[in-house]
């Protein structure tokens, strides 16, 4: 019954394809030539030849259609045969017997490419941008002269009558920046501070409908939400509906914009937005990024494609901020470099001063602005560094204090093109105490009431949210009127690398804690694979009552937890490596647990998908049907390859392609015997390269052997390969040449399995080649020397010393003592050269690192790969770098 239903579905599909294809033929035939301007019924010269061309064109389309239908028919036949239980190897432990690639059409249909589709690639930059950041970086002196009260800027003056015709609108935006881990762990911050901030928010905003507040990090907000009662939840919904409380950005965290992969950036954004939509029915429309260490157009693009219209950024190089302030370009439309139109434009506000704290947000003079941070009133736990404390506002001083802060507002507004001003009011983990809410809101409301009641001041001040500000800004800039010229420039480019003062460039975090940066990428790949396999398995599990045991609900929770742990690690103090050690361990533990859980989801989901007879399915969590090919014992340990024990009975290796593209790739696994035979999913022998697993530099360990072979999988395809121990097989043993010098005391011993030849380091080059390229390596260092005949590049090692100043390189900063110096070695490194049928490689063993270049000899998307393992030593006071000098003129890079 199921088989006939499948044939009915495929028959209907074929019918739809035929009808749609005929429609496309007629449609293309109709538009291939422009209509004649002559009236119908007339036959101008050449009309018959055009008609004949249309007929010929239609015949070609029919032939293409017949080929497509033939391929679909063959696929249906293959599918029907695979459904019938009678294929080869009936004892194959219920594994799927056929290769998924056999279900693909026998011939691929090539699609024509319209040259117009890629026209943007032939043009340089954004033709319509007013500001190109690469050009800005070229003209800036990057000096740091003393600018007066605004140390990194300049003196600002104004005429008091400038606002007579149009008053200044001031939006004071209260906020609290909550890092999901930094000096404390995520849970500790929540327990000690964050939950109190949000609890106070519900109470204090309801006391006065003029009060506003906004929030960004959904990781914290969702945790708080799960612990409050329904009365508080209803109050929050009312505050959102009334516009007193706004969610900005709405991602799981406020992510770093340099270290994450865009997959993880999207994922944490989706996780936060789906939670908001499901729980509150809210969709954020403005972005808020006050603490990431530099800003990327990629994040801008993701926000735009998520439906955002506005965004705010803060951490930009102080010289860039100063230049933008002089040109009144602190508000602009941010456009992608490749966008020749305006579809990627998003309105962006750049905060002009040093930080997002209160002393650096009301105006250019932090000494004055600090006096309006009422948490610092005398008697509190924090004070102003300039030793002039705030004063509580009362009738006796309100006039003077209002003039003081209005002066700062006016000076700040002179850096912008409209008379709408944003003045954030907050800092890290602010408003955790009820008293601060009263101090800030009550004193500012007295200032607002005084200013608003005196028309001669020409100012309207109020509390607001970020969207309140952007709504007023768009109105002032005539952006609501169609076809009106914008007062804001268009900018393309990025804002890296960030420096907050002098030469303090925040590029150290690009490489801080690389172990956890790698763990982040590994978890991303496992999450992607697990989500897709789970989705496919969930569909399959509905087809048989026996598969109701599949733990779909539990696995869905594990997937959600993994997405949230991965999202949490995109926080700008997590993936950057800038948190305290114990906080990093907390992040690592979360990533590790999710990695283990995702392996369960992958193996359990794959179990269902590869079963031929679904009625034999059983779920036993204590004895999983499949195991992964590696194992990791803890969050701070390296993964170890599982050694597959071979015998004359086949062991089954399941390979999955989680990408949307067909894959030809080399797979390597560990086995316990070099006498191995590998069979493809169709049962055909596969060529195998057997390589040594090394115990040190020159000694082969015979506890395991690495086998490498080529796999071919369709998009999202699974393939089952068989591994057997046999006397005669298609395997090829790798050969080794080990280059040594007399000074490094390395001894090379003969091996019982592999051919190992000892050679002396010499000036003669080492060469590797395949059918695509030839690569030369130095016989002294083992480093890449020449890459192909037409690519004169080489690899060099260099090192940076550390400065003798008080400020040194660290988790945030990269402060070397000068230019990079060549990495000099006293004795030449030991060089191990592998020659094989699948791949060859050169590995050089230096004192501080091991470097490998591999050249594949089979069809691969990338035929050459690089890998370096650095031997990190405690208190190693220098940094190692790879350099690849080339003759290419890369201009700005």
C-alpha cells in the first residue's frame, strides 16, 4: 500500500513537472524576441525566419524536458527497487544498502548563467556610497592630540540662538548593559544583579508613565521570565504595549562582530527573536551594540535582513569618531560594499565619545556629565573620578543644573545634522538597586520639567526608548517623505580595528583562547548536522508505531539547549576570550555538554534514517546503535580518534554530508590494522591510503593506523561504508622521508610496516605535486617556498616581542615592541615528508610549533591545506605569526 502511494506521489510530481516545463517553454518562446511594433496580420520581411527560430528553440526545450523526465523516471525506478527488501548483502545489520547518490539523476542538467547576475563582481566598491571607510583610513593621521575637555576630540562652541526656530529635542534613554559572563559567570551575574534589575524595572516603570527603559540580552530576560509569576508577566506586556519598555536587537546576546561565524550570529539572533515572538509577540526593530570591540558590516546586513530599520554602535576607533564628528557624519546609512543600489541601507547612529557610561554620553565634558549620574551622589559606593560629585536636584539649584546639562546637550548636538539628540543613561549592570531608579528618574524628571516649562530655552527633554529617538530622527531628517533627499550620508565599509586610546588596538582578542574558539566552530558544525538529521528522523519516526520510542521531545530540548549555549558563547566577552579564567571554564563546560548531547542526537537520528526495516527499530540509550569516531573527555581536553577494531566481518562506517552541495571529500579514521579493505555504499572496493599514527616526531605507533579514502555524497546525503580486515586489498601504504640535521639529536628507526627513509637537511627543495599543481618547500625549514609556476609565494615565520611599557599585550590588546622579526632557528627542524596516493604532506617540527602543509591528489574542492599546532608554554613572552608574502597588489590589505 505504501509503495503504491509513493508511485502515485511521484507520478503526480512528474505530471506537474511536465506541465510546468511546457508552460516555461511557451513563456520563454513568447519573450525570446520583442514584439514587432507593426500591427497583427501583417508579415514584415524576416518574420518567417523568426518563427522558424522559435520552433527550433521549442524543439530544443522539448528535448531538454524529455531528458529531465527520463532522469526522474530512473530515480523513481531506483527508489522503488530500494524500497523492496531484496538488495545485496542481506546480513548488513539493517543498514541502508544503497548509496543515496544512486538516486540522483544520471545526467546533470546545466543551467545557463546570465552575465547580468554577476555584474556587481566586475565593479569595484559601492558606486553610490558617499563615504568609503578604506578611503577614510587612508587620510586619517591616527594621532592623538589633547582635545581639551573632550580629550580625543576638539572644542565645541555654539550660538545660543541656533535653536530659536527649531527647539532641541533630547531623548534620555535609560539602559543597563548586562554581560552574560565576564568578571562573573552568567548564573552568578543573574543571581547577584540581573534579576534585581528586571524586578525593579517592573515596579518602577509603573510608578510613572513618563519613565522608559530598554533591554537587549534575551539570554538573561528569558531566564528571568521563567521564574516570575503571571502578574509580573502581564505587567511587562502592558509596559511594552504602552511604549515604556522596549526590547532592542533581541538576540540571545550582544555578540562580538569579529570572531563569530555568521552562522552563529544568525542562530543567536533567531533564538532570541523566536523566543520574543512566541512569548511576548514582540519583534525588535532597532539594533543596540554599545560594547562589541569594533563593528562589522556583516552584522549590519543581518540586522537589515531581519527587518531592522535602525541601529546604534559605540566602539569605533577614536580617530574615526573625531573625523566623523568634524564632518557631522555620526549618523549615516550603512550600505554593503557590494550593493550598487540601496536595498541594504540601514540608518546607523555612532556614539561620539569614549564610552557608553553616563560621564561620556550627555556631552563632550565627562567632568560635567558625571555630575548628572545620580547613582554617584555622595554617600554611595561609586563616585566621580573628577572629584566633583553630583547634586540632588531641588528648587534651589534646578535652574543652574539645568543650564549645565543643557550646555552639554547643545554642544553634543553640534556634532549631528538634526536637532534631535540621543543621551543614553546607563552603564554595566545599572539599576540593580531600587534606590538608583529613584535617584536617576526623579532627579532627571525635575530637570526635564524645568527645561520644558521655560520656552526661552528652546528645548524639549524627555525619557525615551531607542525607537522613540529614531522615530523623531527620521521625521527631522524627512526620511518619512518619499523621494526626499536625505540629510544623512551613505557609508560602506567596516570599523575595525578598534582602539580606545593611543596605540591600544584591540586586536589581541582575535587570537585569545584559541582552544575555545575552535570548540565554538566544532559545536556549530555538530549543531547544524544534528538539526537536519533530527528533522529528517522526526518525519521518519511518524511512519511506524515501532518508532514512537524515538525520544523526539527530549532531543528537541537538547537541540534548544545547544543553540542557546552556542548563542551564549557569541557574547563579546566569551568567544573573544576576554572573560576571567573561571568564567571561560563555565562557557567551556556548557559547550562541551552540548557537544556530547548533540552527538546523541546525531547517532539516534541517523539510526532511524539508515534502517531498512523500520519495524526492527528499538531505542536503548545505554547501548547506542551508533558511536561517533572521536571522543573528548572534558571541556579542556583535545578530542581523540576512536580506533575501529577490524575483523573479517565488516564494520560499518556511516558518513554524513550536512551541506546543501554535493561533496567529494577525503575521510580519515583510525583502525587497528593496516590490512584493511573499504567498500563503498554500492559494494565496490575503494582505494585506501594507510598512514602512520606517530608517537613523537620519528616513531610510528602500531596501536592504530590512519586510513584515508575518498567519499562522494549528495546534498544532505548519508553513505554507509564497510571496513574489513583482509590479506589483499586496495590499500596503499604511505612512504616517509625524514630530514634531520646532526644538531637536533633525532634518531630514525626502521619500521616493520612503513618504508621510512632518513635524509639530511639540505639546500635542495622538497616537492609535492598532483594533477593540478606543484609545490616546492625549503629543504632547510620545510616551509612553503613556491606555489605553482605562476604563483611566487612563500611562507615565513615571524615573532613579535612584548613592549616594556606598563600596558602590554593581553586578552584584549596587541601591543608588540615593534615590527615583526624573522623567526630564527639555531638547528634546522626535523622535516617529515609523507608520500601517498590520496594525499602527500610536509610536516616541520620547530621548537615552538609544528606546521603541516597537505596536498590532496584526488578531486577536492580545495587541493591544499595548512595546519599549525603551537606548543604554548606558560609565560611565553612573544607571539608567533605566519606570513605569506606574495607579488599581488592587494592595495588596502
